[in-house]
């Protein structure tokens, strides 16, 4: 099935400053729905954090349902996924979310490439437990994963991300962020093609230049090649495109709206 505006979600990290209370979360979900988004990634929702959260998973599910929104993914603590696996499974099942991701490799492993292989191997047990409960698991990249394992090496480049892909097993999925891949100097389209079938949720934001430095921008206001990237996502089996802007230089809701309007009118989502 071709991607369309029905596959667009808000990565809630974009509007994290508005998610500190029940009211803030409710108003933010209502705004996202009114823009036309059909999904959200529940990340950086402060009202749901801590030992006594103001917003429970049950309450969050009610707010999602009230606004016709699906929770397409989360970012969770690796420590909680390891040591509170059953609670994490229940949390996702209540939300109706079948995809848990982490925003980077946890610490405590060896330096260099060996540490990435160690974590990929140890993660298999948790990935298996989540899978048995109907929950997929993914790794979200930034730019540092694309550092070469051996600097100045000749031949094909081997990066930390290569090691993760090659040692993660068939059930490790990837919540790739096309901005950060581009920022590293790697080719986002090629990675989308390489990870075909393993990128159910993808993060997108644009990159524009402000004087001499690159900054994050709403989709369509920067220099990333969406005519190339969006069709590649469609072919890769991506189910949800999550719009995320870590830093906004105007009102973040306006940025989300601008991104939606650009994507709504792009031929790749209107095939």
C-alpha cells in the first residue's frame, strides 16, 4: 500500500515543552490531530514520567482515542526494557503501540566497534521477549553511529552502524533518522534501500543553512531531497513517517503544520 498522509505522525519530542501536564498533553494531541496527523510517537512526555506520573498509560490511550490518533512508537529506557520487561510490555499494550525504540546505544560497553557488537548480541534476549508479546524493537540513529571503526581505512567503509546492522539479527529494526544520516555524510536513500523491510517507522526533518551553519527545519524548507527520499521510504515498506524537529526556530506547532502541508502536497504521498 502506497504511503499517504494517513501514514504521517508527530514525534512528540518536537513539542516536549508542552507535554508537562495532562492538560498540555491533551491540547497538544488535539492540535496534532487538527493538522491532519494520524499518529504520534510518545517520546519525551514529561507528564508520563517519574514514579507517580500525572498521566497514566490508560489516560494517554484515552486521549489518543479521543483524537483519532495511533501511538506508532515510543522511546523507552533500555534499563527499564531490560529490568522491567513485563511492565514495559503492559505499558505498550495499553497504549496500543507495537513498536518500542531506544534513542542510542546504552553505555557500559567496550570502546570502539567491540562495544557495538557486545550490545547487539546482548539485546537479542530482550528483542525476543518483546517479539513474543507482539512488540517490535528498533534502534534510532544519530550521526555518531556512522563514525568509521578504523579511521583512514581503505576499501569499503565500515562504521559502527554497519556493525549494528550486521550483528543485530533479523529482529533488530531501525528507526532511522534521515537528517542525522545526511549530517554524518552517509547517503540516507542508500540506507533506506539497504534496510528494506526493517524501517517501519522513520524520522524526518529538513536541513537548511543559516549563514555558515546547518540547522533543522520543517520539511520542504531545507535542502534534503524529498523527491528521492519519500519514494525510497515507500518502497522500503515504511509504515509511518514521523515528523521530528529537535530544535525549532519558530513556534514548533507551526513547524509541524508547515511540514504536514508540504508532505500533503508532495506527489510521493499522492500516488
